[in-house]
C-alpha cells in the first residue's frame, strides 16, 4: 500500500494539519518561521484551572495538576493523596471526535517528599481507511499518550525541586510507505524524556504570598516513525513565572499570575534554492545542542528571538474557599505561533471534591482552538499534612 493514498491524505488534512496550523500558519494565511517539534500534545494545557487563566500555572498554589505545570510544587500539596481527571474536546468545530484526557495522582510520602504520576492521552478519533481504489480497509484510531512519574522534595519551608521521568508513545501511522531506493515501515514512535523544576514561595504581610516557579520539560530523545527514517525533536519547553496571592479577608482571596514560555527546539534557518543556509543556524543538531542553540538561532537575530516567547497573564478570585472565577490571556507573536485568545472559567469546591471549567474565547475565523472547553474533577483524600504556608 502506498503512502500517499486517499486515507493518508485524509488523515493529514483532518488531524495533523489542524495541529500544525496552530504553530505554523497565521490568521491571514502567511507562514511562520517558528520552532518545530513532534508530539505537540505534550505542551497542551490539560487542566481547567490554568486553562482558564491564560495557561499560566507554573507558580500557582500547588495542586495535583502540578505534575504538568511544575512538578516541584507537589512537595507543598496539603492533602496526603490527591486525584484529578481532566477532559477536553479538541478542535471540536473542525473535527468532532478529537479529545485530550489527563489523569493525575499525588501522594505525600512525608513532610518533605511527594510522589506524583500522570497519564496524558490524545485521541484523534476514528478514521475510515481505504486503498488506492477507495476500497474499504477498515477503521483506524490514531492516538498518542505519555506516562509520567514525578518526585518532589522540599528544602526548608519555602523551596522545592522536582524531577520527572516520561515515556511517550505516538501512534499516528498505520501504513508502510516507500521512498526512492529503499522501503521503510511506518510504526509508532516511542521516546523518553525528563523534566526539571523548582518552586519558591515567600509569605509576606498579612497572610499574603509571592511565588516563583520554573520548569524545563520534555528533555529527551528524538522520536522517529520508521526504522530508518528521520528523527524529530520532542517539544522541549521552558516555562517560568510568578504569582501573588492576597487574602483580603476571611472570605475573599485574589491571585494574579504571569507565565513566560519558550520552546527549546531549533528555529529552521533560511536557505537559498540550493539548500545553502543564508541566515540562521543549521537545525540538524543533537538534542543538547538544539536546546542551547534555541536561545540564539533565530535568522532575524535578537529581535526575532524575543518573538519566540509567549506571555500568559491570568487572575483567580476565590470566595469563601468554595467558589472561584478565573480569566486570562495568552499571547504569541504573529510571526511565530500566533495563538492569541482570552480564557475564562470557574471552580466549585465541596468537601474534598472540586470541579473546574474553562472556556477559550476566540474567533473561529482566526483560531482553530476557538470555543475549546476543559472539564476537571479532582478530589483530596487521605487526610492533610501540616504544611507551612
């Protein structure tokens, strides 16, 4: 069976191209010169709390979903055990059955050490397969998932570090394909990665709190979808940010957060018709070289390099520790990924349970992510620990 059959073209158009469009095309149809990486689902915000705050979460108060945002925060969770399940229909106004699911769990070993685990599953829906003659070849369900194990340790009352190990499986090809002079077998891609993170909080005034966090994620092997084919970078990512919480009185609390995000993969250079680099740097490098190179390889120099950072301001208001409303904004430069949208949401807490919801407000003409919904249900159980505030 050939690679460029009807069902493969359909798969590319229906599933992969909308995802690529998020990072490679602008709202007016022009192309970007942004960093490229495979398995982009690894950087999709999975939970509703941060999803409603412009995707700011690296320095927010700790909860079980810190496994994604900043695993070092797990050292400061108050409950001995916590569990959360998130679900988001994805690109739902383009394709009806794509979704992201996220399950996370955290367990405090003692006052200083916490273990976390999470499973992220991206479902591309069911596809009807056909051969070159449009004969039915059954259905295929492409999917990707990752499984993480995190360890966080507290050093003193206000500082913690975290480490995460991750296994990644990307099953988005069901066919064999041929290239001139050789034959390659399409297969699922597998990779391993790690995160390193830190969190610092500084109480001040009358029960107010300032916090800073940073997380470098998806540092790992390249991924390939054939035995002898090309290998692609994982979406290594740097996220750092601050958050400040004011306890106005016994019933009212406000948090403002601000995250900065950068993809740590090489920016493709500008080449002439013969493939010779005329501006920028060679992007065919090792993973460590690619990470360091990503800070200074933009063909347009320092001015373009600054455009590769995205900004996420967000706000959260809690009333009586039972009801929360949230809002935020995510900004990426129009010459890069060009994600720009407002996010809104709320949270309700009852006993040990909490339900969170977020909504992405964007124009359907300008963003494939318009009207994205996220739902999160979480529970804290097993008692609480005496954690310093």
